[in-house]
């Protein structure tokens, strides 16, 4: 491999995790206003599993056309070069950063060319591998603070409380002054309580009918939306960040209708965090309100194992892929 090439996670066909491999691709050159980041780590996200399996083609498709395709949405790393006409003020060479690529895959690679609006500085003292568990936290901030406008004293339910978004949402809900209830697997109940949940219930044995009313429901699972919507108070809000991929048409139709009709409306969004949100995330981390939760760290060469681990379920926080 020469200086113009780099390693990246690739796949040549849709399929199970085993279609993933580490190959060689051209090293990016930062364009005007971009920065070149040497990637230290990235996390595995649910959307990547669907993308790799080819499940999202009928709904949204993939940004890239043709194979091989790339993997990865978020990243942590170090700025190693600036493109022409760098933004002022903006990142400098040597800065430790975290960010996302927007709606394209490709962060599971040794280098990225990124616009500064897609990243921010990582809080001092936070390890870059552990920090890779937190870019998804911008989704929790958008969902609870911006979409639901969660207020102190309100009752919050987090479905998927031990998942990548869920562990941040539990902490953020507590920091915002809400009474937090989390649904998680039996072995993860102590974890979500330790993160700040006032109540924690096993999702396998707890049905919606067993639960009280809530002012805000954050759904990271994507199933049974009508049943959990019925738990809302008259002024309640439900924010869904996932839908049933196997019943995509009906699930999206329900979410679209719920956004417009009825008092207990459902907010659905696909996050594209920008610099401002990452700055806010850093402040929550620096204040001690949010901390990273890492399940397992896999080396780049074991990207297929990382995907398999997330697909197996029961994850506590985030699955991380170490690139450096």
C-alpha cells in the first residue's frame, strides 16, 4: 500500500456480516474548506446493518451507487491536514475531533475528508476510542431537548434504554430533570439504573399495558408504535428514531399520519447533527451529565464480528471499531 492509499471496510454484495472485508481504497484529499481526519475509532449503528443487508433499498436507498460499498457513519480522530481556503475559525492540525458524515457511509476507514460543520472538538481527557460511543448522543439531544422539549418533572419512557442512543437518553433525561423509566433487557437493568433511570423494566416481560402514562416516550426500537403512543398523556409527545424495517411501508405511513393528526403526535426524524450539536454534546460530557458506555471494542480487521455482535442483540452501549 502506497501513500495515496488507505484501508477501509468494504463489501461487494448485500448480505450477512461476513460480506464485510478490509480492502484498499484511494486516500482522500481534502477539498476547499475541508479537513483531513485520521480516524481513530467509529461505532456500529443499526442503519449500517440494514444498509449492508440491502434492506433499505426500497425505502431510502444508499448514497453510493455500485460496489464495493463502504461502512460507517460516525468517527473520532485527529485532524492531520487542511484543505485549501480553510474555514476561519475552524479546526487546526492536531485537534482531536468527533463527528458524522451526514447521509453517506464511509467512516470505517483510516482517513476522511470532512467539512468542519460535521465535527467538533472532543472534550479534553476523553479517550478517542471511548469517545466513539458518543456521537450518537446528538440524536438523544435532538429527540429530547429539541423535538420533545422535555421539561423538568415530566415522566419520560426510553425504549431500548441500554442501546447506543438509549444509554445517552437515560442520562440526558435525568440531567434535564425528568423522571426516567427505561425498558431494557434483564441483564442490563442495573446498568440503566446506574445511568440515572428512576425505574427500569425488562422489556421481555413488561407490556405497554403494564406501564403508567408518560409525558414523553422515546422509541429507539421501531415496533409497536400505536401501543406505546397510547401511553402518552393528553399533552404527551412521542419521538421515534426507528421503524420496523420488515414492515417499512405500513410503519412509515403510520408515523407520517401520526405526525399530522391527533393530539398525541409522533415526531420522527433522521439525524444529521452539525457542529453546534457536537459542541452541546461536549458540554454535557464536560459537566459529567453524560458519559460513554462501551460494550466491546473490535479492531478494524474484525469489522464482520462487530456487525455480528450488534445483530445478536443485548448490547450495553456501543460496539466500537478501533481503526488506528
